[in-house]
C-alpha cells in the first residue's frame, strides 16, 4: 500500500527501466515523476477506501496504458495489498484515432456528395425545363413560320406532281413535330 513492489513480471520492470531482480522491493513512487505520484496515491487511497477496483488510462513515453488497480483483502475484508495490471493499448488507441479520422472524412465526403447530388438534380431539372422550352419554341416556329407557308404553296400549285411532293413534305414535317 506504500508503493513497494512485492511481485512483478519482467515487462513491468522494463517499463521502469530496471531488471526484475532490482525492481522487486523498490518503491515505484521513487521511479515516477512527482506529478504522476500524486495521481497514483489518489487512486490507491480510492481503492483502499472503496475496496473496489479502479481502471484508468494514461500515456507515458509514447505508450498508452490501460491499467486496473485491484484491492487484495485479508480474511477480515481489509485491503492489505494492491494488484495492478497494466496493458499497452497504444496500437489500439492509434487504430481508434485513425478510425475516427476516417469516419470524420467519410462524413465530410458524404455531406459533400449529398450537396453535389442536390446541385446535380437542380441542374438536371433546369436542363429538362430548358429542353422543354426549346422544343416548344421549335414546335411553335414550325406551326407559325413553316406550315402556313407550306399550305399556301400547296394551294397555289396547279400541277398534281408538285402538290404530291408538298403533301409528302407536310406529312413528314407533321410526323417530325
């Protein structure tokens, strides 16, 4: 409870820059920066007081640790030691950050695509309206500028052969319209 290591694995010792043999019976508070000692002592006090585990994450020397402090109790229910399990979750955290960035990028792109889709629909509607207007103008021009003169021409023709050609021309123009 005072921060001395009674058992550990070699990875824990290496994280503190020591060999396992010299790490045992060492006060871990002496190996930590002062700012970290304060928060660790607060966690120990909390676990001893509540007799419940405490889980936290922190970053040291570029490594993200997911740590859990477990109370070890005697037969009367008093906390007499702490068991600490720390796991390097740096890769997982990096993957989570990359995933969040990708999700943000995808949301941005999706929003952009939705906006472009709206703009394209407006353009297509405008194109359809313009095409309808164009078709209506062509039809009106044919009806008012071509067909009346074609009928007048037909009425002034006396020879049957040119009348047949004009009739064919009128029929074909009506079919096109």
